[in-house]
């Protein structure tokens, strides 16, 4: 069957595209396996991929040339001579194929990295409670919390407390018996503080409890009066005094009007009576010192210990307080507050000594991320990869900062002339060290500028740069096509580059290279090895592709506050290095698929589909999948290569349906249903299979597929309703004489209300707009709200669809969602457990969910809602929108819905969050009949050309069965006479 025109396929509307994009996350600059993946043979028969002569290729296994695959994992096939992985099932599968077919082939199954979180705890992070001065400790505790987990390589399990809201952390290490807590008695410690030869701390670290105790005993008490405190001046860019002198006197002054930090403490110059601002003291120290100054009226002075070379670098200082506080002022609670603040000031000073502000925050975060992955997943890296990553921690501050800056930029190429960062003192030296360590590649001469790099370097130049560069050379030396390029393509930079390179049919000349480098100057980029390994480190740390280093920044700025939970990790996500590499290869296929759709490259799209289908359909893959599904805990199958391939295939089904290649789409759907027996996506797959069979006129098969699908326990919600309706439609006599038992339920009449409105537009394919009762333009939902508020019965209401229900569910079930369960919280950057979308969520927590639902049913929902709101306001939780609904609205809703109905919805979401978290009615209405009683109504609003989706119908039928007052409101224009 011929392809439809590319322009007729709307790539953005393909089912599964958005999900695949989220799965891929940040696109990789370099795909190390692109060539081996795209040149591989495919093992299973398929009409999706054809050879150069148009004949169908068999799906042979893909190439084994994966970057990072250790030679010790490979063996040589005695038949074809190719390298094969050393696993028994891979060798047997390969030999069987070679002996049977008599042809050379390469094994395609690739590998994936493993989360080596240990099993049975030697390292634990437990939450502890702060005393009455907890409100004074937020900032310091937050920074300590940000330092994350601690442990040793030989631990067997990890339980870690995660909280960006800065609750206490207790850390116990069985190996060295170091115990650290953040409370009024002692300050927490991150075990071990790697320091390079220069004595610089390369990563954030806290002092040990022993060190704090020894210091305290040396000072006999926690009183800071009269003691020298070593700290730094930061924020020098805000300074009013450019020149500093060693030994110069300074004083501290509160800055409560500071917009960014109301606890800010300014450092003023005390020389010659002037009071110019020199900067600020570190935030961690200012958090507690400001309270001491405000509460007890203390003042501090000090001196500059040394002057750094760079004008904006941090400045070491010493401060002290000579004042005394009378015993009267320190009586009772004041004494406890004073001692607590003093202890935390001393702790902040110790923290600052161990991790001075010279280490930028993003640098600290990156080093923390790198160290944590090396500590917990070291076994999945080869020896060379381990050394390569560890060498980063030994680089200078400038080199580390420059690499992180470049890695987080788009790139891949950068002009050295454009690299200038305030915190990097010597960029040239930093580049030299990074280049020696293999972290960056540089180009300074034409011999170093290869053909593959030329396009990237051209991209960092403007069109004017090219014209100026080439105008320096005689026109006759340039290819004849160049000046045509200038005329035809000056409007598009990318077209200009493509046409310019195509003009050099024999490859770029030295003249072109010279012209480009003369204008661009020295250029650098992240090396492919560094880019691939750091990408892997990020993926292992965050366990997804959507988060990166910016997650740290959002926490540091207070934009995102993650909830408090314990990370209890007893199983590994990836059982071997091979699993990781397979996972990474699958992600590469997914990225190539996404890029090909973006570029309208149908042939490459089909190849990605065929590769993915082959990977989940051949016998070796099924063997791995079955063994993996038995070993991995419930939340972990989504970290397998086969899960990713299934996403690619599902997107391929949608692509083929748009091309009207229904036979190929049917084949893919059958393979998915065959290979994924316990998957909640089976409902959608079965529905599409039935629909595509009907497209081909195979009605009896379509009916049988629908009937069989209804026997599948994984077919749920809207998909189940759709299949039931198909059976009723296709199964009319004479195909089927017996009426299904569910027919009466489906035929139930959903109450409808009709509202007339003046339409603003009546075009098909556009959202309906009307004039509201106030004369303003509005959508059908707003018009319906106006109707129900007036003649519709005096209802109050909101248009929120699923949002308000997910918010109520999140608040009422907060303690359940973040309960201590193994293997559902792997990082401290999660807003929900990994198993929330699975049946495992309800099954594993049933003993705590049901008692909670009983309380809700008994009318305690409002009290639980208020407690949860006040305790967790602003904390990130999946589904909870703190800004859209007020507590007053939520209380009214909970009260008017009633305990029984509210409990039924919460149970429904807990049992199957994924299937039921969408499709809820548009409007939630309520009205009171007295002080403590009321009623609620749920309304699905439809415009003139809209109809109910099956998911919406499933929700309305469930709500009616649960005792809700639910109806459909249809908004139509006036009937013309």
C-alpha cells in the first residue's frame, strides 16, 4: 500500500507521542549506537522494512557494537565468527540461528545499567522531631537535607529520609558508628569529605558529630560571646566598595528588607567611619545569626583575613561579639533559645569550613549527584568509566564549573571567545585541563576540523559571519554553487548550511575550513564519552528523563518543595550492566523515532518500528522479559528495554493507522498482546485491534477480539465500555442471538439538561464560544456555570474536570501515598511513589487505606482535609494543585459530597489511579441546605457538536452507581424558526 502524503499525517496527534517524549526526556547530543542500530538486520519477518531492491528484509538481530560493552562479556561464535554476549541463553539462541540458517548474523540484544541500591540496611535515614525552636532551624536543615543519602559500598539496603522541607535527618552508619542528627543537640554529618591535593573540598560535606563534640568541649559551652567565628563575605557583586585590604575592620548589620532573604546580614566596612556594603554573610549562617541579633540585640564586628585575586570571589573573615547578656535576659525559655541558636551558629560555621562558599551551589549539586551514583551503582560501570568519572572530582574548581556550564547548555559547539563566567577565573586553563582529562574536545586548526564537526561549527556562526569570512577570499576559489547558495538560502540558516555543504561534493576544502575557523576562532564541545556517561549518571540519579540538574535549583530557590518520605530500597532496578545498556539502546531507538517523526522521515520511522517489534517478539527477548517480570518488583518493569520498545511500537501503530496500513498495525497489536500479558494498556490495544479489523471488513474477527477482550481483567474503564458497545453493535443477529448481560447497564439513560446560548462561532473543529449572561464571551463550561448559578438552582461550582478530585484524593490520602513501602521511592525528587499507577499501590497498602476510607465514610473527611492542608501546604504531590482551589472551596466540596460518596471515589482512584485519573465530569457543583449539610452535583458539559467519550461515559455510570447526582449539560444555539 502506498504512503499518504507526509503532510497529511499530523505527527503531534499520534497516540503515544507525548508519552514517548516524556520518556525520552532531554535529547542526547550523541547517540553512540545510532549506526549499529540503524545498520542492523532485523530477525523477524516484517513488511515494515525493505532492502534497496524493494524486497522484504528478515528481522535479524542487531549489531553488537555497543559503546561501553566490556570485552569480557563477549564470546566468539564458532560458526559466523561474530562476537556474542556470554549469557547462556544468548549463546544458545545465536548458535541455533547460525546452524539453522547457515548465514552470518549479529546478536542484537543489548544491555542496561543497574541501580545497585543495597539490600538490608546498614545505612538509614530516619526522621526525628525538632523541639520548640524548630522554626529557627529551617535554612540550615534544608541545606543538610539537600546533601542527600550517605552510605557505604557494602551496604545491603538503604532507608533514607527525603525532605526538601528540611525536617530532621538521622543517619546511622553501621561501619563507622557515626550517628548524626539535626536537632538542638548536634549537627548532622555526611560521612567522608573528599578533598583533593590542594585541600579544596570537591563536594558538600558536613562535620562529624565527634568533631562538633570535641570543639564544644574545648569551648566548655555553646556560648559564642567573645569567640572568633570564621566565615566568608559572599555576594560581592552587590558590594559598594571595590578595593579590600587584609586586616580591615568590618561590622555586621541586619537587612530585613532584603527581598530575596529577610534573614540577610550585610557586611559593612568599618574603616574611617564609612559604612559601605562589602557583601553578605552566607545564608546558612545568617539564618541563625539574624535571629540572635534581632532577639537579643547583639552586634558583631570583625576583620578581613585575606583578599582574593578575583573581585567577586568570596572573602575570608573573622567575626566576634564582645557584648554580654545579663542573666535576667537569659531566664527560662530565652536561655534555651539562646543556647540553641548558638549551637546552630557554631554548626553553620563548621559546615562553612568543610564546604566553603567558593564551591558554587550548582557545582556542589553536580558533585553530589556524581558521588551518589558512583557510591550506589558502581558495579555497573567499567573500570575505565569509574576512573573517568572519579577524575572529575579531582579537577580544579574552574574546570568543574566550566564543564557543568557547558553540559547544561544546548551546544554542542561553543566559541571560546563567547565563554565568560564570573565564577570561572581562567577559562583557557580550565579548557586545557578538561581536554587533557578527556571531558572536552577542542578545534584550533583546520587539520582538527573534521567533516562531521563542520556542520556543528557552522551552526554557531551567523549568516553575516559566513559572508564576512568568505568575502576575505577570492570568489573563484569557492565552489560555483556557493554564490547561488547565498542568493537562494539567505533566509534560512539551516538551509544555508545544507546547501553550502552540498556544494562541496568531494568534501569540505581546506579553504572552507580555514574561512570558518578564522571567523569562529577556537571552538570546544563536550566529548561524546563524557556526554554519554554524564547523561547516564543523571538518568540513574533521577530515575527518569524529565528531571536534570535544574531540579536542585528549583529546590534551592524554594520554587519546589518535595514531600517527606523514606527511601527504602531492597531490590535493584537493573539486575546487570547488560540490562542498563539494553535500556539505553531502547531509549536511543525511541529518540531516533521521535526525531524521524519530526523530520517526516517515514522510512526511518518504519525501521524504528521494525527494530522495536523484533526486540519484543523474538524468542530471546521473550525469555528475558519473562524472567525479568518475575524478578523485578511491581514498579520496576517500566525501567526495562521492553517497556520502551512497547512505547515505540504503540506510537508506530498510530503512525500506520494514519497511513491506512491496517494490516501492519494489526500485526503490531497482536505482538503486543501476545508479549505483554499483565499490562493495563491491553484495553487500548484490544480496542484498536478490533477497530482495525473492522476497517478491513473482517467484522467477525473484530467481534471475537472485542468479546475476548472483555474477559481480560486488564481491560478497564473507558476501554471496557468501548468494547462492550462494540459487541452490542457488531453482535446483532444473525451474528449473535444472545444479548450480553451488561447491555441493560450500558443502555441506562444519563440525565441531560439543555441550555441555550448565543454562539460566537459555529465552525467544525474549533472550540465552541458563546456570549454569557453578562454579555461577555465565554466557553460552554462558563456558560453552564452561569446557568446553574441562576435558574439552574443556585449552585456554586468550579470547572476543574479531574483536577479538583485528584487534589482532594492527594490531601486525604497523603499519609498513604507517602507511606514507608519498599522500592517505591528511589530519589528525593519524587512527588509520588513509583507504583501509584499500578495495582500494587492498593494491594500493598490495603491495610492502611481501608481504615482511612472508613473514617472518611464516617464523616471525618473535612477534618482530615484541614489537617493535611495545614501540614503540607505548598509541598509537591502528584495531582494536588495548591493554587487553583482554596481550602474553603475544598471544605465545602467535601462536606456537600458526603462521606459515603467521597470514600467510593477515593477507593476507586486508589485501586486504579491510572485508568480513572482522567475523564471526570467538567463541573463540580455544590449548595448548602444548612450550616453542616448540603448536596453536590457533577456535570459533563457538551457543546453543539460534542459527544461523550467512552471514558467520560464510564465515569458518569460509576458516579450514578455510587449515589452521585450526575448529568450531562448540552449547550446549543437557539432553534431558528
